[in-house]
């Protein structure tokens, strides 16, 4: 069969990794069998896009395909033999005897790819735990499909996604588990201790139990960073345990924004203070501070508060700055005496 894998994904032959992944995510979500129950055409397309991405996302396999075409993979041409994809790629096995092929996800990137693609669609979410969904497939998926995906009881990192003709996927040996947690902007900036509940990965059904863990959020942690809890992963046959990796997501704040270690906010000062200068109390995450306001400051001007930004912890602690955008408060109601003085002021300056 002369199958055009680039056409299957709808990309140009010059497409880079980013475009390949984007196209695959879109099509895999569209044709996923759980989203198209009983639709054989969608099931076949899901298999085709998975196979296409498995080959084109791996530099060596893509080179083989560009050189020999699809014949290098359907058993009718030179056999590429077996090899392993890099992190986030696949492992590929081929035997010319029956043309059996298996495409295995391996590495954290592949796991994150499927979590982001199918988490919201099938019940998974950013939550402090593993209460998600289970996707499973079997021989019905043909050459490519899901052997097993767990994001609930029995969930663990380094999962294997596989397919074949009647063969069931084997789990990889990684004992690490992954989860995610959403924290407030201020907890991420200042640090906090949070509790999460995890389902015992070794228990299922009525035997499932919850374990409560304390997670220390280090001050200054950034969006997407991972916290590693050693020894909180799956237990291997030898009793050794993997780690739990918790990816941190940060809720936005209505008053502050962040760039690196610097914070940005705004504050109002009285009109008279803006004109005459003086002292004003400005907000920081570490408490209000008194700041000298220069006479004649304009609305929109920024005042820098040194070392009032993000404070990081660790062996080399650092402190960012805070930048306060000044807004001038114009009084809505003033007394007759104050109005008269303003009129006199206006007459003097105009």
C-alpha cells in the first residue's frame, strides 16, 4: 500500500515537530473511538493518524519513510527492524513474517500529550488527585490503538499505549506517578503547604483507599514546574517505589501579575498627593509599605519597590522587585470650600 502519511496528518512534507504534534492532537481527539462509538470509519482514521505520527515524529523512522515510502513499514519493503523512539516518541517493532507492528508511547511527553488531549474530554481534570478516566482498547483497534490508559485507580507514570492484532499492551517499568495541582497566585508566590488525596494505585473497586499527603509549595514556584515526592510512586516487584511528580498550575490574581521574579500591580493616591508630593501607602504581597511620592507625578507612572517582588527559597535565594502603576484618585464629591479653592487654582494655572 502506498500510504501518504503526511496527507493522513494533513501537513506538508517540511512540517516540523511542533506542526506534527499539533495536527496529531487535533485528529486523534476528533477520531478517538470513545468519541465515536461504533464508527468504524473514525476508528480506522484514529489508527491511521496514530501510525502516521508514530513514524513521522521519530527522526530515524521519518528518514526511512522519506527514503523508501510506506513500504519500509508494511512488510513489503526493506525492514527497518526494531528500534526505540526518543523521549515522548514510540518504539517500533516489525516482523516481515506477518507484518505485525506495534507503536508504543514512551516517556513523560507522550503521557502529557494524551492527558492534555483527552483529560477534559473524558472526565479528567486538573485536580489534586488521580480521579480521572480510563481508556482501554484491545484487538479491535488493529495495528494501532490503546492497550491501556489509566488515570484513576492503578494510575502511574511511564504508561504504555499500544496496539496490535490481538496482542495486549505491556506496562513499562517506570514506577513514577504523575498528578497536577492548582494553587492560588499568592500561595505560589509566598509558598504554602497543601494537602492532596490520592487513591492507592494498588487498590481497585471497593478496596480502593485514599491517602492524604502534604505538599510543600516552595515560594516563587512557576507555572508548569513539577514537585517531586520521593518514594510516593508505584511499588515494584522488589519493593522499591518510584516518585510522585506533581505539576503545578497557578490561578491568576485580580491584583497582581508576574514576570520572572518581578511583580506588577497598581495603586491609587489622592489628587493632592499627586500634585504636591508626599507619602502614600502602597500594597505588596509582603504587606503595605510607606513610599515617597514625588510632586507632580502623572497617572500611569511606575514606582519601583526594591526587593518587594517574588522571594525564592533554596541554596541561592533571590528577590525580585515590585512595580506599582500610579493611578490618581479624583474625588467625586467635594465641599463648597474645597470647590472654591479648586476654582481659584484653575484660574491661576489657566
